[in-house]
C-alpha cells in the first residue's frame, strides 16, 4: 500500500507514509509499487509521469529519459489527484 500525490511541478510520486503524501495536498491510496525514488513502477520500470503535460519517461526524466506512452493506470491515478 502506498499513497500517490502530485508535487508542485505536477510529477506523480508514491510514498508509503500517508502523512508525507498529505503534506503535498491531495493524495490517494494505491496498490502500485514504487522505485527507490518514489516513482511508480509499471511493467518493471520506474516511470516519471508529468501529469500536467501528459508525458511519461523511463530511464530518466524528460531531459534524459526515454519517452513512452502514458500507462492508463497512471492517467487514472493522476485524474483522481487533480
């Protein structure tokens, strides 16, 4: 169990502690796994999802990562946080 929230830049993060997620405003409970940086794991890869831009990257952020199609599960989660 983890708690999803969007940071001030609109990037989706997951955290195991509800109080940490709550410090960032709106949050939702989820069963998604997350990597050591707090990014959701989809198909065994940490995904950095920029909810405001509707873009997702693996192996880094938008400056250095590989762009991928946004997984539906991340879109749905972010929609609950907006």
